[in-house]
């Protein structure tokens, strides 16, 4: 985070030093894009907040921990695809799952679907990429995540 | 300067805000918990995304299209893919932060394949996230997951390129 702030400040100063007018143009463009995205982003974040309240961490651990084998992988893929959990929460959850004896493939499928597939952020993704591309990317990533899980199961 | 369109766009946000203010006033417990979740996400988003967009805006005005086209555009080959992978691993933040970057790369002429490889690598192989993953899940798990993921992202890139229109562009 600090790095990003530093890079942004340095870039803005460098840019200002070279050309003020172009810099202001760039900043305006960036901010405009941000404010265009803001309403849909806030809606998604509100949705996710409600979702996480209805499905708390303990429920996720319970869901994934109770079953193993193909059923466990199916549940992991579904939970991972729908849930929008930031990495700093997801990895501790995955760690708890591992300690509880949940198999590596299940944890891997959970993590990979979580970071690659975003059902709740789909409205934002469609805004940028169009329906076809967004659905394709999520669908392909879903199967990709299953493959990663299976490979991890073979090697770990 | 709040027009009808603004109100419409923020409809759900306003509804949510009313719900939260009501919950705070009445100490409605589910509402308070939802608010706690929301403020956590909101803080993550608001500290990070405006900076990202400032960089995207500067990138837009300074980097000429020809440069991007030449390095990661059509026919840039394996070198282009390596550039995109390097760019994506050096970033941080949630996946929705990668969308504006994908947009600007696409507008500047990056190929469809490289756009989607970028998104994949961003989602699963960012170095800041990897360090975190290694800390929790161990080196072996993290490295295997990364190694297996990369070819899948490259494959997804090729498939997307095959099935999307030739002149496909990311928009806003």
C-alpha cells in the first residue's frame, strides 16, 4: 500500500515537472473513470457485506470441513466462486481448514475459485468486458480452478 | 450537480445507507455487523482504487499507443506475454482493481490474449499476495498452486482470443 502511494506521488510529480497541462488531463481522466465505477462498486460492496453476514467464516469452515472427496471439492468450488473474501481473510481460513484436516485439493479449489472466479463482482466485470467475455472468463477460470485442485491433489 | 442519473446510479447505495443509519440509530445487531463488513471493504477500496485510477489516467496520457501495441499487441508473441506476466505480478489489490488497467491496456492496443493472461496472473500470482499465502499455507503449496495456474491462464488467454471478436475492446 505504502509502495502504491509512493509510486503514485512520484509519478504525479514527474508528470507535473514535464507538462502540467497533460498531467491535469491525465488526473481528470483517471478520476472520471473512478467516479463512473463508484456507484456499481458501492452496490457490490454492500451486497458482499450482507452476504458475509449471512454466511460467516464459521459457516464456510463448517461447510468445507464436513465433507471430503468429490462432494468437498464441489462445495469448495461453489463457496469459493460466490464468496468475495479478501486474501488477508481467505488465507487464514484456508490455514484453519488445513489444520482441521481438510484435504489439499479442497483447499486449493477453494483458494483458486475464490481469487479467480467472482460471481458477486460479475456486474462490474460485465461493465468492462461485456457479458460474453465476463461469463467466459469466469466459466473457464472455474474449470481451471478444478484442474489446479486436482493437480495439487496428485502432487501433495 | 446531482442529477437524475446520479440518483438512479446510487439508488442501492442510498437504500443501503438508510438501512445502516437506521441500524445505528436502533442498535439493530445484524445491521451493525453488516456495517462493520462494509466499512472494512470500503476502506480497502477507497485507499487503493483512486490511486490506481490516477496511475491509469497518467498512463493514458503519457504512454503512446504504438508502444503498447508493439510490446503486447497482436503478434507480440511470447515476449509480449512475458511483459504482461511481469506487470501483473508486481501489482496488488483485489481483482476489480485490475479491470481499469485491463481497460487502458486494451484501449492502447494490447491483444485479447494478453489482456486475459494479465487478469489471470493478477488474480492469482501477485507477489504481495504470494508472500502472504506462503506465510499461511507454506512454500510448497503456494509454489505448486502458482505453477499449475500459469499454464491455465495462458490457455484461457488463447481460448478468449479465439472466441471473441477480432476487434474486441474492453470498455467502461
